C-alpha cells in the first residue's frame, strides 16, 4: 500500500477533524489563482515589444483570451470524467496529481513564453492546469463533506472560500514577481511562471500530505444522520448512475449555470461598466483624472472580489441553519432584484447604490458555488459525492465559456449602435435577472430524492460515534 | 484528540491563514480609491481640467 492510497489516508477514530480544512484551503487557494490570470494578459501582449505590443505579439482579445476559458472548460470536463476515479483513489493521490498538473502547467507555460508558442500555453495552463484545477477542486470538497456531515455548508464554504481567496493572493503575487523579474528586454512573465509553478506545487503538496479521510461509518460526536432537520436531506447514498437520472441533479445544474452566468455578467465587465455608467464620477480625461478613474475602477473590482470571498462562507454556512433549498431561494430572489435595480442605480447616478448592488450580487455568485456542493450532498449523500459533484461542475464550465461570450456580444452590439452610459448594460442586466428567475423557479421544483433511487445506507443506519 | 492535535491545527490554520490574510489585505488596500469616488461630489471630479 502506497502512502498515496486511500487506505493510507484513513484517520483514526479520535482524529481532530479541524486538521482537515487547512488541507482543502491550501489546495483551493492555489488553484483559485486561475481567477487572477488576467494580470498576465497585458504583459503577455508585449512579450516581443516589451514596452509596447509589437508585430507578432499575442493579442489580449484573440490568443490570450482563450487561455482562461480553456482552463475553466477543462476544469469541468476533468471533474466530470475523472470524478469516479478520484473518489476511488482517495484525496491524497488526487491532490498529488493535481499539484503536478497545476504546478507543471505553469512550467510548460514558461517554456511557451520563452519560445513564444501560444499552443504550449494552451497545453500548459489550459490543459494541464485545467486538469489540476478539476482534480484539485473536487477532491478536498468531497473529503470535507465526509468530515462535516453535521455542517456541510460550513465545510464547503471554508474550502470554496479558499478558491475565492486564491485570486487575491495570486494577483498581487504575480505583480510582485513580474516587477522583480522585469528588465529592459524582458517583461518577467517567464520567470514568474517558473516561481509560481514551484510555489504552488509545494503548497498543494502540503495540502496533499495532511489531507485525511474519515473511517467508513465515522460520524461526529452527537450527530445522528437519521435525524436530519432538513426535509430535503437523504440518509442514503444515491449511485452516480441514479443521480444522473434524477431531475434534482439537472435542477441544481440549472441553478448553478444561471447564477454563475449572472455573476460573470458583472465580473467580466466590472471595470468598464462602472466607468461607462458613471462618466461624471469616472472622467475619461487625459492625464491624472483618467489614472484616478482607472485606480477607482480597479478598486471596485477588488471590493466585489472581497464580497465574492465573504459570500462563499456566509451563504453556505448559513444554509446549515436556514436549509439549503431556502437559502438558494432567498439568494436567487435577492439576486434577481439586484440585477433589475442596476440600471436604476445607473439612471439615478448613484455610485454608492451601484457598488452595494454589485457587492451583494458577487456575494451570491460566490454563495452559489459554495452552497451547491452541500445541496448536492443533502440530495444524494456522501458516498458517491465526488463523481456526482464533478458532473455538476460542467455547469460552471458552461457558464464560464458561454457567459462572457453573451455579455461581450451584447456590449459590443450596443456600443456599435452608439448607445452610451446605462443603456450599454441595461439589456444584459435584465437578461441576467430573467435567468435568475428561471433558476428560482427550478429550485422550487427540487424535491427529496425518491426512495427507489436511494437505497438505505448501512453507515447512516448504524452511526458510530467518534 | 489531545492538546498536541489542537496545536497542530493552529499551525496548519496559520500556514494557510497568513497568505490568505495577505491577499485580503492587498485587495482591501486596492479598493481604497473607490471610496474617494463614492465620497466625492461628481462635479468635482468632472471639473478636473484636461492636461495638455
């Protein structure tokens, strides 16, 4: 038996379960860097010209645009196709491979930057990094829901909050490193990729080494899985095949895809949106005023990222008390109203209202990610959680690829029609509100999984106290 | 679970908490210029003369 095998990671009965969330956080904080990848786009568009883009340099809206989308698409696909394998092999082996893929993806990308070969970047950060993302995402979440059957929302909130924090660590770290390695004839991206690849590999290995799974049948002290307060909760373990046949899975998929697409509607265009909707507050005059405007717009992006992080913890952990279905209904309802009010805030010229609305929206965007695994656990149990959750993550990939395309398409169409100010974004916001209403209705139809699909779980029937 | 496992848990949480706190601090600091805009009167910002 290798120390990477699932059997080697089984914890003794008196193991302190609070040793496990840091493992999940370590891994998620690394792979969450993907949301901070945009800091590389501008420097990578002048690898040849160094001070300004030269002929032959990659364009931000063409070659560089697809790196992030490829990584997110591969995340969903690898989580969906490798979920069963990941569940069988245990979180340590999976996290170990994820560390090699994610760290290795940076190193292959560094070679791509050195040779100025965009396909090596797609292969490195997009494909290898994407596989690292998918495996690194599901393994810790799947492990935590097994450790915290009494507080699955808190557990998934903690792990997925780390993913939100990943960009907050990754972005300033990337900027620091690029400034350090920057020379007169080199923008410093290549060496930054090498250092980040090694750093992330080491940090993910820390997570892989300390992660443990509970023994079969283990339940926390005082927790009786047969006495669940929430009506939606199954005390059984539904098979992956049965979950794929259950309408509940597709309703949850709908909720996640709509909520993510809506959040992306703000995230994707946050900086230009606040500047274009409030031209009097963000003057686009040459010189100092324009620089101050850009700094304030970047501050807006930073602020909503903070709320994205906080929402991941807040909504998921409160769902343990309010109920998963109720929490999702509450945040989807609030979100739809917030989107509807954004054009109103723009028309009224209220930056403060606009910022508050966007902060709430982003907290719900994060909350959707962290609440959905706990919801999934409630509906289908913990035994086959990994493969089922992996398949659910295709909703994120779909939204991550399709969402920005829709948002950019509408924006460019409006700009082409010489529409200015609030008008550029009003249709997008109303469309997103419509999607959220659709998700709200979908959530109302979620019922407990039928007994036919959920055979009795012997582990649940005979709880073994820690 | 003994005191040693509690101590170990504190060490693990610090290992992940310190970089996360640094990232949150960096982001919070980056957000500060936004509050200058929301606090200030729009006309004051718009009145900034263009530099030649």
